[in-house]
C-alpha cells in the first residue's frame, strides 16, 4: 500500500514543480493589469479572488475526504487480494468464491466512484472562472451603456482585459487544479511521512552492540 501511495505522492511533488511556471505567468499578467488599468484591475481581481476563495472553501473538505477514502478503499482492496491468495484452498473447499467476489466488486465500484470524482475536479474551476468572467464583463458593458459613458474608451479597456483574461484564466485554472491534486494526495503524504518517522524512531531505539565471545559464556542471575 505504501508503494502505491508513494507513486501518488511523487506525482504531486512534480505538480508543485510545474506550478512555478503558472505562478510566474499569473503574477506577470496581474502586474501588467495593475500597471495599465490599476482601478479597474483591482475591482476585477477582487471579484475573482472572492469567487475563487468561496469555491475553495466549498470544495476543500470534500476533496480531502475523497482522498482519504481512496486510501482506505485501496488498503481494503489489497487486503482482500492477500486474503484471497492465502485462503484459496479454504475458499474452494467451503465454496466461498461468491463471497470474495462480492467483496472485490464492492471495493472496485467504490474506487471507480472515487476516481470519477477525481476526474470531475479539473473541469469545475474552469467552468466557474469562465462563467464569472462572462458575468463581470457583461455587467460592466451594460453599466457603461446605461450610464452613457465613453463607449469607445470602454471598448479599448474591454479588449485589453479580454486579451489578458485569455492568458490569465487558463493559468488560474491550472493553479487551482494543482492545489486540488495536492489536497487529494495529502493522505498519501501523511502516510509516507508517518512511516518514515516510525522507521527513524525504531532505528534510534535499536542499540545493537557487537558481542565478543572469548572461550566461554557465563549466565548469571537467571531464574525460571
């Protein structure tokens, strides 16, 4: 089980490394927006920050629970496999094949459900971000038209923000996806670090000294 958790955790470590490029790109675009249109950029970025913060609050606990449940079901599945091989003679003698088959079936059905949730996670941030962008741009356009402001000047800023959003939204989507993958694999990391701590503790508590035998061994103060 630890081997499988290690594969998942190593993939998460790679995600952290690749996320650096998205962070650099996001900071660059945000800096450009603040430099060219500081007032409008602050309003738009604040809106996206609030939406993203609410989205993460609503999904964080669910993703963590799904990740923990994946670990439990995977452990149970591995245990079923080991028991099946160790007790294969008894299973055939007592005709318990259907019982073990049912256990495997239930475990794999739950695993399929868990990985369906995992495949759904990456699509949600993109939908939320794009829908939010459409709403805020539509509201801004309607507000300018009703107020009778300079439409030509607004369209220039509008085009600029659309072009920036075309590059910014995919980067934000990737960052949120990477964050969700880290949450999903958190239980795997916790298991690996707990096992490493246990190994180090056992090493520190084990004190093996070299024994030297000279001619004979004396046993003293021994009672039965």
